[in-house]
C-alpha cells in the first residue's frame, strides 16, 4: 500500500524518470528489472514466464505493490532487451511496470519479441491508449476501482480494442464497495464477448474467500484469481 506522501506525488514528478529516454540515439526502454518466474496472475497463472519490468508510472494507486519501479532503471536498447529475454530460454514474456505503455519504444519491443516466436503479455493500467499495438500481443488491462484512487483515469473508450480470446480485464478489489462497483461495470459496460474478466482481492485487504463466495453467489461471468507469486513468496521482488 502506498503512503499518503507517495500518492501525493505531482504528475510531472511521476514521469520524470522517463525523460532520460529523450536522449537515446536508438530505440530504448528504461528497464527496472528482467527476471524469470512463474506467471502469478491472469489466465496464464502458473506458467514459466520472463518478466520485463519497466520503470515509471503516471498513476499512484492506493494498493500498488510495485512502488520500487517508480524510479531506478537502466536504459537498454530494444535489441539488448530482446537478447536478455532470449537468454532465459522461456517462450512466455510479460511487459509490466510501472506502466510499460508510457515508453515510446515499447510497441517496437513487443513486435520484435513476437517476431521471434514469443507469446507476449502486456500488463497495463488501462489509463494509456491501446491503439497501435501489435495485434498478436495479449493485453491484461487493469480497471482501476474507486478505492485505488485512480478509477477516473480508466479509458473505457478503448474497450472495443480488446481482442476476444486474447485480452483480459482485471479488477483488483480493496473492499465490498469496490466489489459492488466492479459488478456494475461488468453488467453494464460493453465488454467484448470472449474477453476474460478477472476479479482479484487486493493483498492484505479484501478477503479472498469472501470474494470467491460472492462471485459464485452472484453468478458472475468472471474468473477469480489471487496473486500466485505472493502466495509462494510474499512481498519479495524479482520473483
């Protein structure tokens, strides 16, 4: 969970780390870490995966568990990132953050990884436009809830861009009010048929068992999930 001080960070300061990219001569990204683990969320949970975590995010969600990625990255060319991913020998790759879609070279990176035969997931906040991304990439789009403090930033107009059978919407729920709000969105928004909807309890906030029971009781067309990596390793980074 973020402190009040962290959440009050001015918008310009939030994206200040990305200014270094303006001085790069070749397509590059600001990378916080690259590591291999099992996928902890989405329909791919449990599958070995290489994670490319970018630096920088323009949001400050109350339940954010990756504040360490707000700053402190290394500028790496797209070619260097592709090579680093290939060295792991794992087909599944996820671009996450931070917010990866804030970085202009990320769409190019996605295409290069896809061209090399990787299955590529993109974990994004839902507050950055999705147009122009390689259609082969699989998007996991967060829908920020009222308790996140950022729900008004969600780009509902991008719903038609989600690809049935490939893309997913993820609601991280902090409390029962978040649940009621998320149910309303699922029932009233024009979510394309075939797009998987995920309901996840925020760590150390909403009871996972309560959420699972409510999903069943309310007959919701959603998939319950927990953060598998937290079940296995707690709040360790790099796993």
